[in-house]
C-alpha cells in the first residue's frame, strides 16, 4: 500500500492500482515527495470505522482527534435526519402520543447545538 505524508503530517492512502513491484518503483522515483510503502495502517480501537492517521515521532499513528471529529459529525447528521423524519409528528392533528418523540427530538437538538461545527 502506498501512503503519502502531507505537509500537515496527515497520512493519506494513494490508490494507484499497482502491484508490489510497481509500487516499489513508484516509491523510488518519488522519494522526496513523502510517499511510503507500508503493509497496513494502524488500527483505531476507539473508532475502528475511521482510518485517519498522522505522522508522529517518525511513525504512522492513529489520528484519534480527527476520528472523533468524524464520529461526532456523523452523529450530528443522524440527529438532523431524525428531526427531519419526525417533523410531521409534531403537527397538532397527529393522532398518536408524541411524548417520546418530543423527548428524543429535544435530545437531538441539544446534541446538535453542543457538537455542530459550521
């Protein structure tokens, strides 16, 4: 796998579709550009669904700060989606009990207010 270390020390995967021999040739031709050939990226125990990595202390490590940001952004979007799909339940003529919906909608709004970054 080819990765590149950017100027801000973020690590990004470069997918060129090369076999291992071609990858090694690419690395040799682009030595000074921050490209590296690695077997795998480190695994995040906190947020395994995200693969953000950074260069730190001369090695590739999990970027838990960036992973957390992505996780929170996903939760904010899920709460926004919930508010959208439950909007109709708040009309005066809706004939079912809306107590739970009101509580959940308030929780969603509170979470969004605390965590949304624009």
